[in-house]
């Protein structure tokens, strides 16, 4: 098994929030186009994706993580999913 880059401090990078944010952001974006699923599933997942993505970007800026791209994309997808859920909610009600 290959070794991961330990970074400047010698500790393993904290990439889990950014990777989880990307996964949740994708699921939230897909679910946001389905009316009932968007209200109950995509909105909480989008919010979590946004928060975890911001945490991942923050960890990257402090030098604790190495996955800036997936963190930023996950946060963006979470925000986009929340926007779509709010838009669908306002149009259908």
C-alpha cells in the first residue's frame, strides 16, 4: 500500500471532510430535482456538504489537508443543491 504524503508537520492529512462533502454534494444535487426527495433529503445533505466543504477548505488553508479541489467542489455543489431546493419549493408552493 503506498504511503500518503504526510505534509510539512508529519501528520496524516485530514481529507475526510472534503471527500465527504463532495459525495454529499453530488447526492444532494441529484436529489434536489425530485420534489419530495428535495425537501427531506437534498436540503439537509446540501447543508452538510456546504459546511463540510468549508471545513475542508479551511483545513487545507491551515495546511492540515491536501484536497482543496474536492472540498471546494463539494461546498459549491451543496450550495447549488440548496438553491435548487429553495427554487423548487418556491415554484411548487
